[in-house]
């Protein structure tokens, strides 16, 4: 159904159904939600460091060896804030190497990497030994990635911001079981740290691991301002893909992603790997999730997050592709999706879903996406107050999202649903609006690969 078809307003529908309008009010004027900041003209075309000559890779044998220059003081303050002074001076991180970047452009974000040299001797060669070119190559590529995430999201702005990246991380005195972004730093577990070392220094070229891309992308969100965030394990993967696509589309070389493969051609520390593009990596996992969902006969049988499948749904709605189809897994098709200008409009809408703080976005590649975001925000004129697990929330939304919710969620003295469902529906609504379609039509459609489950059932069951 096209949006040109006349519709009943959601408030009128609520009245017709006998629902109270309690909890639904007109949203605040848009000027109170966003500053009226225009895209800032950039002094240079790039939003990232463009060459190794633009960066310096600095090292210290451990935290105690850091001096008192402005950069060293900034690094020390960031690490103390993230990890605690005791852990750095006398605790679990006392012997960890410290590697940090500085750049000729002080507006770019930087990284501070910490690792145990006893566990990662090849990294020691890359940052302290005779393989320094490898260390600098990774640092440049990583800085290009994080500064693209910064421009996608508008998060982590400001001069000389440092992103802490810790190999073999700890929670207190216990090694982390699962790699994560804990709100202060990226912490990789032992297995992911070995994979990181392989990608940076152990193999013949420079590679990313998906864990690196994924956990880094978690850092670039502001949940308090995000309009579309449901599960961030979906959206951080979207941010990772969008950041790499933006770089590739701007002609920047992006390292391949390595993944475990027992028959792969790459070998390091008794493990074999294959290398693929980030999009190929994502499509393989999207297909795996797809095959799992296709076998489910009832929505209540769904288990797990199916994060990559939900990423595939966003790509499907945004780009008009079927990333789970056999035809799409062809490498040439994937490369076309990355590079062809045919998909520019779709990628712009996906970039818009990555925005947390539009006022801090200045890169030229985000001009259209930022406009899409702000145009959509102008239509978020309705509020809904609702409850989930005994907690009351109020979210602003479009009339179409409100209509979808009040016709489907229960009302027991209050509307009952989760904030993640509200935000997830808003992301589908933005993509539907871009195609001049009704959100309710999408909600009623069956999800690709399963004729028993609608988009609504899938979102309501899995997004929470």
C-alpha cells in the first residue's frame, strides 16, 4: 500500500477502538530536539587520516613508563578512567605494553592499545621490534575506521579523544569470558586476542577480525539520543558495515576480515583462517541465521538473538537485496552492492539509522543521511507512554509507528511493550517511508524464508 492512500490517523483509530488517549501527546517542537546545525564545510575532503605520514604510533613499555607530555597525560587519564589506577600500576595490567596514536589533525579520534608482550610476541615485533610497518599499517586502517564511525554516529567527538582497546581484558582480576565494549573500553578475551594478533602481525598482510569491528562499533552509540536502537548487537554490525562501505566508496583500502576456517589458506599459531570482505563475512552469518529461522514452525520456537538475520532484514529493506539468497552470495554481486552508485540512496538510509547525535556530524558523505534523519525526526510528532517489566517509558514516534503499536500491543492500565520494539519499528518505518510504503504493510508481511512468521511477530519476539 502506498502512502498516497488516505488513512485514519492513529489517534482517531484509538478513539474508534475505545482506547484512552492517556500517554499519547503531541511531541515537542523539533527545534527542542535538535540544534539547527548545518553540515560544516570541511577543510579537506577526508574525514579520516589519509596516509601514514599523518599519524605517529607512540609506545611505552608499560603504564608506569608514560611521561608527562600532553598526549601522554591524555592517554594516562583515559586509561585510569577506563581501567583504574591500581590495575595499571600494580594489578593485572602493570606489565602490558601501551601503544597510542597521535595525528596531525587534532580533531580526529585516536586509539590506545594495551597488550601483554609475553602473550603476543608478534605484536611486540610490530610495535617495538623489526616489523614496525605492520603496526603502523594497522593503526592507520583502524583510525580510518573509527573516524568513519565517529562521523556516522556523531559520537565520541572532541579533540584528541582516545578509544581504549585492551587485549586479554579483565573484569577485576578475572579474565573476560566474552569480548565486549563495557562502556569505557574494548576488552577482547584470550581467543579473540590471538585472532587480533594474527590479523595485525602474524600473517603476511594486515587484516581485521569481525570481533574488532563489532566491539569497536559498540562504542559509537548514545542510547539516550538514538532513535532506532533496538539490540545494539544488530546496530553495531550495521555501523561496522556502513563505515567500511563509506571508506570503500571513497576509494580507501580496507583490510579483509579473517575468520576461522580449518581448510583456509592462512595459517598462524596452529590455526587456519580465510580472508573475506566485511560484507561477505556478514552475508555468511546472515545466511546461517536465515537457515535456522527457515526451519522454525512457530514464532515461539525462535531462540537466540539472530542478530545477523535482523541485520539482513535491514539490508533487505534499505537496499532492496536478498543477502540470504544463493544468487547474492556470489562475490561479484556483493562487490556490486558495495561499490555501485545504484545503491547510494539505500546506503544513505542505512547510514541514517546509525546516527545518534546529528549535531556533531560534519563529513560530506553523511550529508544525505543526515537530511534523511532530520526529515524523519520532523515526522515524529506523537508520544507514547508505555511500560515494560514494570518500568515506564515515553518515546516519540511517527503516526505510523503509533498506529502499528496501538493496534497490536496489549493495554492493561498502560500500553505494554519494550523500548527496543518501539525503536526497531521506527527503523523499519524510516525505510518504509523512503519507499513510500506503510509500516503496517511491512509488519503484516511474512519474513523472508518463513511463511509462518510476520515481521511484527519476529520483531516482537526477538528484538527484545
